[in-house]
């Protein structure tokens, strides 16, 4: 089973134009079975005037789709016309979904989308998709703990947690010199450096960083690709079944979004 995580940048490419068709071509090429998407506007225009972007991708890929708004609606009768959140595309039947609200809120409200899918000749599998706070690690830690309060129900079952976590894995920088070089990169781009706590917290809770053996940057600023902040974390029952994990680094992917897709292959 191929699991993919991708931040679609609110359906805009690096030139500020619609990237729906570009995203479709990238997803067609990788042929993932379960896809977690971040920064999804829904509904949003697509090349088909009768289908929003998420449903257009699902139809063209032969997959099912589910959307989870990343906020807690105050009034079900006054929902905004377009909502922002996370989404799942699945080659398997989607049995149930739930959108959970994450606190605290600093920049924008954040959410966790839970999607349970029916695998052939296997117990149901749950994919959790989230996108954490971009500005403060202490807030991300609290949001990660909120995520764990939901995923703990599947602790002993095969499942995966994917998404743009807006942090880094300190294991990517095994020496002080390597970490200092990364810090210099961050500060040269105007970012305040922080000591990562979210990934260690999630790993301590039983997750395995699928791409830890071959870390590769997934996010760029205007000058270059430099930070790994998109993760596929698999639960311990899947750790021994992980075959490969790689970042889909291609000219097409670099042009479609400021994030690159990450894909893990798991043999169930």
C-alpha cells in the first residue's frame, strides 16, 4: 500500500495560478493508494466547471474523497461558502470520517481528519491527516498532544499519521555542526530557530518516521528547497512492514506547490 502526504498550497502553484491540473498529473504518476492533502480549499474551481477540485481529482484518479474543515463551525446554518482544511483520497472504500478541531489557535484554526478505509482481506485501516501551527513550536506541541488524544484509540492497530507538521526531526541533524548549519539556513531566511519537540513527542508515543533513513527537504522558499516538514508517521505495528519512503522531487512537483509530496510503501 502506497501512502502519500502532500500540501497543495490552497490550489495555487508558485506563480499564484491554479495548480489543480498539475496536482492531478503528479498524483497520476505516483499511483498512491491513500493520499492525505493539506491546505485544501473546498469547494474550489477545477478544470471541470461542474466539479470542485477535490471531487475532480477523485473522479480522474478513480478514488474516493473526504474533506475535513480545520475549524469548529460556530453555526451549522451559517457555514462559509469555501472552507479550508485537510482531505483524503482513497483507492479503497471510505467507511467513515471525522474532522477534529485542534487547539490552541494562534494563526489559523487547525484540524485533524480521520478517515477509516476498508482494505481487501484486511482489517479497516485509519489514515489521520493534519497540518500544525506554522509559527510556534510550543503551540504545535499542544496540538500534537490533541492529535494523540484521538489516535490513541488505534495505538495497537496499523494506521498512519501524515501531514505538514511545520517542524523538523532533530534526528536529521545528528551532530551539533549539522544542526548549527540548519539553524544558519533558517535564520538567513528570516526564521526564528527553535528546538524541535513535536517529532520526538510523536516518536516517543510509538510512531516511526517513515523517511528517517533518507531525509530529504520537502519545503522551499523562493531561493531553494531546504526544510523537511512533511511527514509520514506509521504506527509501530507497521514499522516492520515499511518498504521504502521517498520525497517526490521533480521539476513538475517543484513547480506545482511550495511543498513536495512524500510517499511511503508499506506491505501489509
